[in-house]
C-alpha cells in the first residue's frame, strides 16, 4: 500500500513530497480522508502537518 522509499531514506524532508505525489498519482487517499506526513532531519529537526484531501 505504501510507496517504496528505500531510495529516498538518506534525505530528511524531501521524501515526504515524493511519497505524497506517488499516493496522489495512485488515486489515494480519497476525498475527505486525512493524513499526517512527518519527516525527521539531522540533529533534531522535525516536520509534521495534518492534511485533509479534497477533489482537484
């Protein structure tokens, strides 16, 4: 169900965008569903956001 990210594991935040693009290209999540992408960077830096998906 989840995209393969092994080629992206050494970059902290950009993989979130690549995974999101792949999920959207696959047609999921469906409109109305929510998701929370998160990324952790070097040292201690973190990013997270709550998304609600709609129609294009």
